[in-house]
């Protein structure tokens, strides 16, 4: 069977017209693809914010109120994760069994991050002020 090939399709090494690839949502990015080489699309966060602060934890409990980043509010935001940096080894994440547990309450004008005893801290201990990070995403 013989097939006739028309135009540049028999010898093409790239697309006749390059295509623009856009990423939009949780991340943003853009790249042009013509088929001649691989492309890398560099991305930036979009609709995601990382809020950092300090929380004072006494007797394994504590809370802190923080303002929403610009464009984020209780109607369009969900918390992805919150983490607390302790003096010992790294970050402790929300709701890990046996660690420090966290909850996040979203209000119209602010967010409250709560820390509580996850089972490994003694009730008489004082942890003091620790760093936290809260990752928020618009929905």
C-alpha cells in the first residue's frame, strides 16, 4: 500500500507552528513547544501562600492569631498543612500521632493556629516560643 504525504510532514523536525503551553491553577508557568527539543517550564506558586510566625506553647498547648495574606479569606481558603519547628530535629507536622498536633480555625479576618499535646510531652513542661509555617491554598 502506498500513502502519499503532502507538505512538510514527511521530513518535519518540528511543528510548523509552535504552541504555547500555559499552566494555571495552584502553580503558574509558560513554555513554547515546537517539537524540536524538550522544554522546561519554570513555575511559581499561584493561589498558595506560606505564612510564618511564632507560637508560644506552654504545657504543650498554645495558639496564635494571624492575618490572612492579601487576596485570601475564610471564603476562598483552605489550610494545606501547618508545621512547628522544635528545638529537636526538624519540623513536626499537623496530626502526626505521638507528636504535637495542630488545628487551624479560619475566621473572616484572621486564622488561628492551635497546638496541643500529641502524647509525648509532659503536662508540666514548657516548650516556649517556636516557629511555625502554615501553607494556605485558594479554592
